[in-house]
């Protein structure tokens, strides 16, 4: 359920409270309405909690996506460095072999 829908339902439930109170006052059975009002308020509070939790989860997901992207970039950089190290090792081996050959010819 979208954030807008949750806010709409929560405010609609809270808007019912004054009407329920007025109906209870005019019917003379105000004591019977209290549990219903508490239930409506509880549902509104739960919806508000759901909205806060959803926002928090969205922020966490954004953070995880950013961290994941950064890790992929670091992984790519490490692969590049590893490739460069391998090239450097090959060049070093080649230079070493040439040095050995030149020593043998001298």
C-alpha cells in the first residue's frame, strides 16, 4: 500500500472520531462508544507506524543500493589493479630472463 493511501486511510479513521463521539452523546450510550473510538485510534496509530517503518525501509534500501554500487566499483578497480600486477610480473620475468641471458653471454 502506498504512503499516500496509508495517510488517507489514517486521516479518514481519525476524522470519524468526532462523529462517533457526537452520535454517542446524542444517543445516550456514550459508554458503549469508547471501545470503538479506542479501536479507531489504535488503527490510526498502527497506520502511522507502518508509514514510518516504510520510510525507514526505503532509506535503508537506498543506502544498501549505494553500498552495493560502491562495492561493485571497488571490485572493478581491484580487478584492474590485479591485471596491472599480472602485466608487471610478466614484464619483470621478461627483464629477469634477459638479464640472465646477458650474464651468460658475458
